[in-house]
């Protein structure tokens, strides 16, 4: 087998918002040969197929997913997804980064060496620093263990948006959208754009926490999907309401939205330590993973934040990467881990250190498994309370909330894991 | 070479077996196939491949739009040794013979097979006590390589096994095989040798006369001199159309969960339950695609179309899987499916020839059918000859190489020479399964092409991975629709 061996100063795996921003920043800073590898034929990542506005807009509000609803007031700010993707690509190229599309990293062949496949052949690329920016995906029907038959007509938002916006494929006539996070509303908007009647949106959240977003689409709250029916084509979605009632919605299309997970295969194959909560690589405020020289940025670390958040991380990762290249970086991590107690699901970053580094925006981002009205967040280590903070609004599943980071210098670097609890 | 695979239109043997010597001189045979096989599953395609070696005009028909789309596509994909068969039964003989035939055929055609071995794990004293009996049964079946392992040996072979395993019977020759490539290889060879494959062709009625049979199908009439019933779940219904009432197929549903490739390192062998009065257990097995399988359930049903999974079934599997391999439950699920086994309430295959009717029934082929398929093909050939079919001199079929879907064998995306020759093999379309444009293009223009995205998945693995199409689904669909408008 012939593999062409090459070298780069920085190798960035993934040409979405985080990877492109990292490439642009590093190339502009004179990091040497900065190479971004994108496995799709076009770079840009998820925004390529998000035909709604809001990309690159104001960040202070909770415009958090890579998709926010077209009807959202925030959506008028910024630009649409494809334009954002093009702009991100242009910025990376203008800065002098090398962007190679249609090239897939298939595995590792050393601590900072990856193997690739592309139409031009096989390569083995060794870099002085590697940035993983492989992003996140929605969990499909199988991973959600939705029982029933396996007919065509079952989509995730990602597949639906590509089918409609990139390929102009026929979808169906009647659709049910599962999930009412912004990504669910984006899916509904894509369906309507494709001429599909949205029969209903379904969420397992109880009704009091949910506001209808579209006047023509009924929102069914407190309902879980119990099965799919149909043989040559989907014929219905069976639901059970929290009060025990069951029903079947007649439809030929269902879109399972949200429920993002990091696309972490490469990180795992490389033996990187994963955070049990995020399922992405464990990382500290300098975006360092458990392996020296391997950094990570974007939604691989936390599924998911919005595109501009990922891009900001991409820009921020440049600093520690440059330190690494200059040999001025601190000795890699190994600081105490941050762990959350149920019902909190995860916190990011989830490793403390290095000294003096604060997470992006000077705060940690968290998720909860169930709704917590104005929770009290308590940070402790070895039974010692480091910080307590009352949130002024509810913490809701699927949406980010934040914890101030000004206690970070009180962590004992030799101590046990730092616990974050919600009351 | 004239290759005939049809999904619409009349069912005529024109051009069938182009090199059949001077058969067209027989006026009475005009418009009539010599042999028709109903059912293009792994058994039907194996029979058709056997018939293709002879100068006969053969038709292979199926109600579905693809070969291997019933029980053959949704099973546990194990190439059995037959160690636990009922000694002396037809099944025991055909599994034993079929195993060697298929292992050799797989090696020759590139069907992925991995000899991972099986461990029948004992979780209680009763099961532990049953192991010597199972070993003795294996010996009676002519299988002498099995060995009983104590708890320590078992643990060193399977370090991720749940607590409480007391020992195991090791059957080193149990193997895993690609369940999709196998019938596709049979069908491809048969079709290339002149067999007509008619899909979307459901048999509604059968009329028999002195000259043979007239099948009334969803695609019109089909005349055939000899008839083979390999209709799987529907074999009893076809049998009744010929006036017999000797067996009833009761669909036994098996739900299975396929775990992500990142779970593959958790298990090294096929982990089988010890059969016993405590009820049926489930197995955990690697697949040739690099996944881990958990299942199946065993549910007796009436409905031969009930291939849906259920919340109860999946819950049961997860509970049993948690005991066998606790860490497996933390991994992502790539697919959930349910297959129906053709149980007849009998302990053996129901293969029966009816010379007066020029008819052979092949019923009750259970989960061992994949392993036994080639031996069943030979056996049915013998029965057809005994029934009066002049089979003529067999000839060797031209060799065949199937596209490799197995993780343990070289795949195009890692083949520099192939990519240099054609960059399409370096263009990945399905990222989770590393399927290239070249492989998808090849499958779409193959001898037996797919007629659905699922059919394409079974030929390439495209969109069969952990994302189930989130990344590549639309692209794969575009390629499929472009090739098959």
C-alpha cells in the first residue's frame, strides 16, 4: 500500500465553523502551513444547508442552535447559513490557510499523525499540532430506539435540509416533526419550503413550558413517540401522551430533530479521554484534550451551540496552538475534572486549568436533563464550597445556561474532581 | 452474455440459458421454463445457482423488489458448524455439508467471513452442568474441536463479560458471515449463467397439468415444467396451492439491536446462550461489518409481515445484553431490526419431492438456512433429478468476485492502487461506513442492481452507519435516483 507522507504545522480536521475559524486565525497569525481537511465536497459544515437567517448575528441572546427558527426575531440579524458558510471559507482562504475538501481522515498513525483518503490517493500527514473540529450530529431513529417498522420517510433535520436545499429532492406530503427546540422549528420551515404539510410538532416536554411558535402547526406536548408504522412508506407516528392516551398521526414523513451527539469517532479512535457527560473529548479552557498537541473546538466538545459560538472557539484555540508551536505552552492539563450531578447533564469545558485560563466568555456552559426553575448552582471540591450562584431564569433541557468562571483560581490543582450540583 | 433481471413485463424464457443445446427445437416447450424457483432468498438463490450449472431454462422469481429481502436480510449472520444440530436430522447433515461448501465459496468469491469462534456462556450451575452434554452432542455431530473453559479462561478470552459467568463451551469454528453478499453472489452467478430473475412477481395461483405448471403471478402467467418452492415464510401457502397440507409456517420474530463499531472491541467471540428450560437467551456477536449484534428475541406470531420492533422486545434485549456485556449498553445503537424465521413446529427442515407433480417443496428452513444454503441447493438438484428432470451435464460457472463489505478485509478506501486507477474509489460518500463513490456506482450498475435505498445499503453499507443518513443520506439518494430514474 502506498501512502504519501506529508507534514504540516497545524492540521485541522473538519471544515465547519470552528475548523474554518481556527484555520483563518492561525494562518493569519503566521502559524506556518495550516491545513484544513474537510471530508465533504464543500466546506462550511452544517450552515451549508441551513437556509434561515441568524448566522453570525448577535450572540448575547440565546440564539444557540445551528438552526434557529426562520420566524425568530433574532433571525433577522446576521446572514443565512450558506452565505455564512461561504464567508467562513473565504476568510480561511484569504488568511492563507490551505483548505482541502473531499479528503477524509480515516484514522491515526501516531500521536500527531493521521491517515487520509481522497481522490488523489492516500496520505499520512504529521503535524506539530492537530485541532479536531469534527462537529456534532443528530441521533437517528435507531439510536433513539423508536420501535416499529423501518419504512422510508424517516429523517433527521440534517438529512432533510440537505435533501431539500442541496438536492431539491421530493420529501412527501404530510410530516410530523419530533422535538420543539429551535432545530425542530427549522425542520418545520424546511418542510414547508418543500411544500410538505406539517401535521404537528411533538414534544415530550410538559405543556406549561412550551409556547406554540407557528399558528398553523399544532404543538403536541407531553407526548412521546411509541412507534412508526408503514411498510413501503411511512404511514403514521404513534404517540403516547403523559396522561396515558395514545394516538397515531397519519403522515408519510417524520423528522427526528435535536438530540445532538458529538461526532467523536476520530477522538475515540485516537484514545483521547472523553467526558462522560458531553461524550466529546474532555478539554480545558485552552481547548487541550488529554493528548499533548491535540486540541479540539466547536460542537465536538458540546453538542450543540450555535455556529458563531463554535467559530469563536475556533478563533480562541489559535492562542494555545500558537503557544504549542512556539514551545511556550504550559505542561498539558491533568487538572481536576469537572463533574456534574444529576439532573445536570454536562458542563463544558470539563477539565480545570491551565493556570490563568478562563473559558470562553468567562463562563462555563451547561445542560440539564429536566427543567429547573431558577436553580442554585453549587461548585465544590473535596467538600469545600468554591462558588454558589442562583440563576435568574429556568434551566431547560436542550438549551444552554451558564456558570460564572471566577471561582476557577480557587480550585486545588492537586485535589479531587470539582462537583457542580443544582438545587 | 445475456443477463435478465426484470421487475415488470411478461415472464418468458426467451433467451434463458442461451447456451442450452437445441432446446428450442422442442415445440411443446415454447414459452415454458424448465424449472422455476419461487423465492429468491438465500435458499432460492442457492438452488438457482445450482440449476444454472446445467443446460436448463431456469426462472427465479420473488414477490419483493430485491433478492434476499425476507428472512435472509435480517438474521444473526452466523456460519454455523452444526455442533448443536439434532444428530441424524436432515438439517444436521445439510448444515455440516453446507458449512464447508459455503466457507470455500466465500473464500473464492470474496464474501467476508471471520472465524471468531463461539462461546456458550454458562451463567448458572444448571447451565454449567449442561456444557458437557452439549459437547457430547457436538461430538455426535462430528464436531470434535469444542472445549469447555473454566471461568478464568473465559474471562481472559472475554474481559468485558458481565459478572457471574461460570464457564463456557468454546466452539472455535463458529464464524460470522455477510448475510447480504451471500445470496447476492448466488443470484449474480445464476443470472450471469442465464437464469432469469423476475422480481415484484408474487404467485397468486398455481395450475398443474400433464406438461407442468402455470403460475398466475402479479406480473402475469408463467409456464414451467418443474417447480421448486423456496418461498420461506410463504412456503406453506405455495405448498397448499399444489394441494398439500403437511406443514404450517409460523413466523417467529427476532428483534435485533446493532451497536456502533466503537463497541466492536468489547467482544471477541460469538457469545451464545446455553439452551435450557430457563427460556431462550440472546446472543451477542460481532458482525463482519465491525458492529456488535444483540438479539434475537423469539416471538411466535401469526402475521408474516410483522417485521416491526417493539418497545418490550427492545427492553428485553437490553436487559439481557446488560448482563452479558454491560458496557455494550453505553454505546450508540446503529440499527434496530426484526426478522421472521420460518418455524414449522417441526424439529427439522421440510424438504420433500413430489415426482408426480414435478415439484420439490423446501420448507421449514430455519436460522441455519444461510449456512446450509449451498447444500440445500445440491440436495434439491438431486431431488429434481430423481423427480425426472433431465438435468444434462453440469459445467463450471465462471468465477465471481464480490465487492468486499467486511471490515477484516481490504476495502477500496484504503487501496492506493485502486484509487490511482479510478479516483472515485478515493471519494468517500458515506463517512460512517467509509463507502466510496466507486462502490456505489458499481452496485448501481451490477448484474443484480438494487431497486431501493435499502437494497443499495445491503450491497455497499452506504447510509448503514451510526448517522443513518444525517451526513450522506441525501447524497446517496441523489446517486441512486440518478442511476435509476
